[in-house]
C-alpha cells in the first residue's frame, strides 16, 4: 500500500499517528526521506517486503 503526502510535515504527522513503535517510525521516516531524495515525492510504501513496520491495526481494517 502506498500513502502519498503533500508535505514532509504531513507525512511525519501521519507516520507518528499510525505506527505502533519507534522502530517502525524510523523505518518509515527513512523511506520517506529516500523517496523524496530520489523520486521527488513524499510517500511511503509498505507491504510484505518490509515486515519491520508495525502499523496500527485500524489501518488494516480499511
């Protein structure tokens, strides 16, 4: 699942509200930085390829 944002602040706020732990926050923050540097867009992508990310269960219910 890919989640896009209009700004870095919006992305960081979303990440902080939707992850379960600091490790997941750091992983998504690094991915956000990488995507912006190399793709010029603010987004994160998570799926079975990055199992270290632990999102809030509410996201999986949607």
